[in-house]
C-alpha cells in the first residue's frame, strides 16, 4: 500500500470514527435533551406517527393508541377518562399539547427515550414499525375507583400512598373532564372544548391532589406542630398547656377560639394529647408561639413542605413561610391557618411519615417501563426522602392519632375491627367564604397499608356548616376500606 493510500485510509477511518462518535453522542447522550427541546418539532411529530405505548394500572390499559383514519396515524383512547384524567392527562396533535403522564412520560410512550435506543435499532434492522413502550403504574384501579366514587360531585382531591414505599395508590380530583374529548382530532370541537374547560371557574383541568390553588390545611397541620414539639425533647403527650376559652393574638385585635366555642375540656390546663384528640385551636396557637416559627418550619420541611416533587408528575410545593413571622402569624400557623398552604399530597406525606416509624418516603406513581417485546426497560425504586421523627416519638404520635379517631374529633373515619389513625381539618377562608374540609390518616395503625389525604373545597356545598369529620373523613374511610379489602 502506497504512503498516500495509507494516509487516505487513516483519514477516512478518523472521519468514520468521528461521525460514529457524533451520531452516538446525539442518539444516546443528548437524546433526552433534544427530545425535550420545545423547538424540536420532529420529536412532537414522532409522538403522533408512532404507536404510543399504553399506560397500565392493575394489569389493564387505561390509555391506548388505535389506528386513525386521518393524517395523525393514531388516535389516543382512554378508559374511564374522568376517573383517570389527573393521572393520564391527554395528548392531542390538534392542540399541540399534552398533560399528565402523557406529557411527563412522553419519551417512553413515544419510544424516543435514551433507554430505548437499542430497541429502536433492533426494530429498524428487523423492519418492524416503530412503537412506544408501556408505562406500568403503582396505582390500584379498585382504590382509584373507590376514591373517585367517594368524592363524587364534590370539589376537591384525594391521594392515597403506601407508607413504607411512597407508591401512590390513588390520585383523584373533582371536577374532572373527559380526556377522550380532548384527544379528538376534530380541530373545531377540541379547541372549543379546551377554551370552555379553561374558562370554567371550577377549574376542571387542575389536579387538586398535587397542584391547583393551594388551601390552608387547617387542623391537619397540628400533626406537624405536635411532631415539632415531641421532636424537640421538651414536650411529651402529657405536657400541659394553658386552657382558656379565648386567646387574643399578640399585637393584634383578633381573637382565637376553639371550634366548641369554649375551653378545651375541663380544667385550667390541657395535655398535648388531649388538645390533639379534641382538635382545639387555642392550645396549638400557644404551643406554636412557644416553639417558634423556625422550629415548626424546620419540622414541616422534614415532611416535604417548601419543596416540589416529581412522581414523575410535578407537584406544587406546599408552603410554610421562610420569612420570620410575628407571634400572631406563628400562632395562626399552629392550627394550619395564616400563611400555611398545602396539597393533599403533602398532607398525605405527613401521615405516611408518621405511619412509617418517622421515615418519609418520596412519592412515586410509576413502577416500570416495558417495551413492546415485553422486556423491562426501566424500573423505579423506592427512595427515602428523610427522617422526620425518631421511631419511638412517631409511635407516640400514632397513639395520639388513633385516639383522635376512636374517641375524638375524627370519628367519621372509624372502620369496624380496624384501628385507624387520623386527623381532621376545617380551615377558614375568610368571614363569609365556605370552609375547606380535610382529613388525613392511615390504617391499620399497627401495620399501615395506606395513608390518605382528602380535601373538599367550597365547604362541601354546606358553606360554613360542614366539617372535616362529617364530610372528608367518611370519604377517606371508603378509600382505606378499598385498600384493606373491606
């Protein structure tokens, strides 16, 4: 071989290696970033030209693709669309938009994720049509249905979590919408419907379980304040607090009252356990001032407050102020009012952390991604968010929460033959606006299988007459019963 030919061969080899390296870098390392780039229209078109994978819950597809007789090749079809809407979301080529898992898991469903590179190559070599992968959820279809039917036409949200893993078992919001109608390829119809849904004052497109306009958590937040008190080492369940019938807020003309209108039971003092059992506001306002907003905020953040979570759906961060508050605002935060806001997801994480010996697990809703050839392409592990309480202190709080249900303010969540731990909340939104109604808890108390949080907005249709115990707690009871098979 001549010197010139050898040089040319080396040059061609270098060029080939450079080309191979560049294409491999783009196909593997940069694939996800390029796919997520909003200016990459090719990724959007690929989503509609490829048969998307199914979204699967309890072994059955709740979102599938069927052949379409128009230019988009495939039509997305949803099972029980209103029930699963906050989970699946929708995808629509006419709107050029998507939501829910259709958006969050788009690369996997459309077959463009980096983990599917070898699968794509194999399908090209074998001449098979491109196809997306299936996404298998942690959600339980029977629990989802129980939650959906229990909430009914009320405005609110529900989330159920497996305490030991963080796996989400149900996610429901109401009012909901028909995802099949938003997946339609009829441009006029789908644009009119989308505009109607966006203009609806009840916000059916909002996932109230993890996002939306956040509500004050009311007395469910007393769990966080009690947790901070017990964790400080300065308080036990038998520690006593002053027990007046009214409590003027410091440097304020406002006065705090208990829901009963009187003192928190007989006596000049009341124990922390008794104040939680009867859900009294004044002792927790006093306790919050004693603890200080820094201690409460630090404890709240151990449960996930002030952070957003990806499950892979993204939650709105629940809030406890990071600025220093005056004593009046700190007192209000002691019973979940003032500047404290929360999602049902966050409140469920508080219950789940207490149930799980003080360890808070990161929430997740996808178990695995399965290829069209049934190969497992990706699995999702349980991950620990952090420890909020020592196990022995968590056990004390569990006992207090059980008393709340068995003989206290959360009796609406009782299940025959099962010890249920729980806490209600009835939060105020102004002098004349309807209350927001809450319940959170878990069951069985000695071996927790599910932690649940329920929020019912607009007073459950009863203005300021309804309560968390009469409306939210019975809904949570039905969800827990579905998990326990009762």
